[in-house]
């Protein structure tokens, strides 16, 4: 009979590290369909990113300047 899985190994939970970056770069990619904003540290590693679709805009409203502000 197969085990039910109740006594399995516990999963490790990774927490996000809080990074204090004094200087960085904002990369903005604006296409006809969407706008993506990425914040990077000086070496180019992405710290955070957001897109208009991720914020909740759908369809043609994703490519508007208002959606890029959020």
C-alpha cells in the first residue's frame, strides 16, 4: 500500500531579501501591445519589474501612457 504523504519532508520557504540600492537604472520597453518597466542595479541585475498587464490592464489599455505610470 502506498504512503499517504502525511509524514513527508518539510519544504523550505525562501524569503525575499531586502536590498538597499543607492543607484540603479530604469529600463522601459514599450510596444504596441504592452509596457514593461524593469528596475536594475548598476551591474544590470533585475531588482524589480512590472508590466501593465500584471497591474490589471487588459486589451488595448495596456499600451497607454497611463498604464505605464502605474
